[in-house]
């Protein structure tokens, strides 16, 4: 009995001792956890992890589709491009986690199982066999690089990893690794590595490429494929074999990829639209990312073409190209120079924004205003003969004259005298006002008043200005401002702006005439309308062309404005324009059809006053300083809003047009189309088809004109 009682007491004591033991262990563990948490909390306060380094990434400039145009290295010259896990091929991510940290989603920064394995291997071998580093620990090391591997450095990484896990989510930690991992030299991050070694974004990696990028960060310098391709291949193949053993990829895929070589050179990072990229960064230096309206496909095609053509040009000759969507004004390509780093050609200067003489490229707008005013029709005859315009005696480029030609031929042949005749009729100030209304401000020498010489290039404009003006020709005379950034693109769709230089029929006639201009030598017709120009002294050669979607401007010359013997728009710029359009992907969009109220007629079928443009008259006479009273439209007044809706509001009533002064007979035009045969009465009527803006012009027997624009309600 006594033995049994003793046994029972011993059993109770043992159970009590056991409970006390486990309770003590639990309390000790809880105390350790609390102490660790307090330690981390204190450490977070006094020594937080340097997460601000994650913001030190290369500034990037992207095109309209998100494609990289150009990146800028960070302060110390390293390439560290921004990247997210969503930008990377899923196979690469699967291989990375399987190879580096298979329990990444489960641990809190330190993997206990991997740590125990590393301790056992160290105890068994007397040296570090594996470091048990998690992705988070590697991020900690990358944030605070160490000089050498040591136990204290490893402990510090563990503490930092625990801190990082408290502050960042798993996707953010993975993004940090993808951004900071070293790949040899000054290349950091998987995106910079993919572009440098494979010339592609990390979202399009092959299995072998992904394996190489998994292997490189472990020994980035020793395994650099551009310096040690054999070591790089061996490391890649080990990753492939292990991935096959783990079932991440198939054995067939591993065997196939192991047969392929690794890249043995570094590729340059994309560097498109150098001038525009730098301009975007300068305008918003704090922004890490910029988006332009440029399309990299177009930009690349035109830059490549210009580089290939350099051998045909002089050693100091420069080329600039500007391509825009004339429906929206978005700049799709801007080549400021053939080679940004070519000092002989002053490549760092953006020649799309340099002010130069436009030569004959302004002639289409003189013709447009003359058509708008009802002075001529494309089939009107006009004289090309030596003429003295009050002391100004323009001659043609080849110093010859064609005699009597049609207005169409005069524009297509770029004859100077007919253009000056028409400019005198419409008035230089009116041409300048049309340009300013389109948002373009020509620069006159010494701020002199506009004279007849502006029609032949006696004014300063940029290639950007010219492309802006030419956006109006294929879109019914309404120009649109050029836009080049993401903010500009938002503005386009929110409130597109357009300015009318002349009415739709006049604009269409100009485009139709330009579409018949013969292509340059050895070039085939490509369905565009275009105009060339050559500035005085062979300093600038121009070619501007458009189809139903795009407008392209080309400038050739020297950045220092020195003359180039024999340089002309037709021989130097036009071939580049035609090849440029041919290099663009996709089919050319046809030119727009004529507006409904466009007058189609032969010379013989035209009204008498339009069959032949008579001898030039002075702008003073056009403004009414002849013997008779000045010609003026007195009804409706300029800018009036006229209500013509009938009672049913489905039809519009006729509008009375009335002029005063001038000399009979009178010729009336509504929106560029003649209303009837000339009449001796200074009044007529016109019935509109639809509401909206309309322009009316009257021409008298002496060629004097007046014009008003109104809004019909």
C-alpha cells in the first residue's frame, strides 16, 4: 500500500513538473517572441531599412504604346530600369522562386528550414556551403551592399529581411529584387539585363534566356556572358537541369535550350528620339517616367533610313524629319538630326525647331487664299513672264519662263511669278494673318512689314511650323496644333483645336494640285501630295507631303546655315520624303474626296472672269483706291449670326448677299464655289444646305475683292 501511494505521488509530481516545464518553455518562447518583436520595433525606429534606394531608378521615356524610347542612367552611371513582376515572363518568375526561394510566399523574411540546412552543412563541412538567403534577404543585401561574406553580415541581413517584410508586401519585395539584382558591370535589374543581353523586354524571354538571368546575379562578374561566355553557359545549364528535375520545365525544353549559345556581347539600350526625349525630361525633371505621342515603329524606320542615307550627303550636311497625324496633331516621329553625337553635323541641335527660310513651301497657301477669294480656279490661265512688282522682280529657279500656264501647272512647277501675282492680289498681310490664325508666327527680317518676298521664302519658319500649316490641307483647310506628350494626347480627345485658313473646296483643290506634282527622279508615285522648297543661296532644302492620315516634313541643310552647292528641295529632300513614306508600315491612306460644293470644270467651261487671271493689280486697288468707290460687302456683316431656319426647322431660307461700290459686273462665291454668272447687280441670294460657318466673296470687274464670314443658325 505504501509503495502504491508513493508511486501515485511520484506520478502526480512528474505530471506537475512536466506541466511546469512546458509552461516555462512556452513562457520563455513567448518572452523571446515579444523580445524579438520589441527589438524589431526599436530597430525600425532607430535604424529603418534604406527603402528609399528603391526609388533610385533610371528615368525612362516611352512611346505611345509603352515601348521604351530612351532611358537615362542613374547618378553613378548604372542602368537600373523600373520593372514590376507583371512586366516579366511568368516562366522566369517560376524559375527564380524555385531556384532561389521556394518558400518565398510562406516565410517572414527568413526561411527556418533553409537556415537549419545551412547550419548543418556548415557544421558538417567546416565552411559555408549554402547561405540560406531568401529573396528578401538578398534585397536587404542589395540595399546595403557588404564587402565580404561573414556571419555578422548574414545576421544583419536576417534582421533587415524581417524589417523589410514588416514594411513591404511580397509583390513589392519581388519587385525590389527584380529592380536591384546585379547582372554584371553597370547593369542592374532584370529589365536592363534583358535589354542589354537579348535586346528585348523581360516579358518575352525564352526558357534559356530566363535561366541565364536566374543564374547571373549569384556571380554577376564571373558569369558575364560578354566576357565569360563559357562560365555563363555552364551556370545557365545548371539552372535548366535543376528546373527540369523540379518539374518547372520539361526535360525536352531543358535539352533544347542547353544546345543554344549564350549572347557574347552587350547591346546598347534603346535610344530613339534623342532630342524629344531630352526635351521631355528637362520639362519635368522630377518625373521618373515620360510618355510621348511618338510611335517607336515609325521613329525607328525613319532614323534607320536617315542613317543609311548619310553616305550620300556631305560630311556636314544634316537631315531632320517630322511626322504627324493630321487628324489629331499627334507627333508620331521626330528626327532632330541624323546622329545626335555627330559633332561635324551639329547633331545635338534639334533642326525640327530651328528657324530657317522655307523657300517655296508657302506657295500652296497663297493659292489656297486666291481660290478662297474666287480669284482663280485650278484651270484658270495665268501668265509666267518677267514682271516688275514696284521694283521687285522675281525670277524662276531655272531663270526661264513658261508663258501662259494653268494655275495647276504653275503650282506643280513651283513657278515664282504666278505665285507673286496671286500674293499681290490676296495681300501679304492676309497671308500672315492666316498663318497666325493657325498658331504659327513667321519671323520677318528686322521686324519689317510683310512684303511680296514672303511668298518665296523671305520669312523665318521651323519644320514644326510648316508641318502645322500643312495639317490643314488634307482636312478641309483647318490646321491643328502639333502635340507630343501624354498630357497633350489627353487634351486632343478632350477638346481638339482646329483653325480654318480657308474653306474646304479651296483646301481640296490645293491638295489635288499637289498630288499631281511629278515624283522625284527614280521614285515611284506613292499616293501623296507634296511640295518642295529651296531657300535663297542653297542653304535649305525642304519637302512636305501628306496622304489621308499622315503629314511628313523633311529638311536638309547645314546647321550653321552655310550654303551647299546644288542643294535643292527636289533633289535632296524629296527623295527622302518619298522613301520615308515607303518605309512606314501599313498602306497609305487615300487623300480625301472633294467636298460636295467643289467646282470641277475645264478652262473653257469656267465663267469668264475665272478663265484667265488678268494682269496683276496692286493691293491698294484691291482695297478700293481705284477710280470707283471701294468694293465692300454690306450684307451680311462680318461675324454675324444669321437665323435662316424655316417654321418647320428642316429647311433654311435664302440669304441676301449685297455689295456696295466697285465696278460691274460682279462675281459672287459661297465657300469658294461660284453662285452664278457675273451680274451687273451688286446683290444676289444664296440658299445654304446646312447650318454652320460660311464665307462669301465678291469680285468686281477690276479684280477687287471683299470677303465676310458668318454663322448660319
